C-alpha cells in the first residue's frame, strides 16, 4: 500500500475519532441539561399547585381595591 494511502486512512480515522469524542461530550452536556430542566419543571409544578388556593383571595383583594379606586376617583372628581 502506498504511503499516501496509509496517511489518508490514518487522517480519516483520527478525524472520525475527534468528531466522535466531540459528539459524545456534547451528548453528555445535553444529558445534564435535560436532567436540570426536568428538576426545574417539577419544581414549577409544585409552585403552581401551592399557589392555586391564593387565586380566589387575590380576586377578592382586587375587587376591594377596585372599590377603593372608585371611591378615590369620586373624591378627586369633587
């Protein structure tokens, strides 16, 4: 086999090994990111479950504040 063919094969093998190493490292980083995103998503579900009971109370507060706003506007209009 000519020397040029051997060098070409070695270069191709090295290129494939470098690319494979790079892709494996990217896959490992993406796996860690996926695990962290799953944890954050699970925590967000917990937050939304814990804040659901507050919704009616916030509605009552907004209604009370709307009444106060109307009363203040009436005072300012006089």
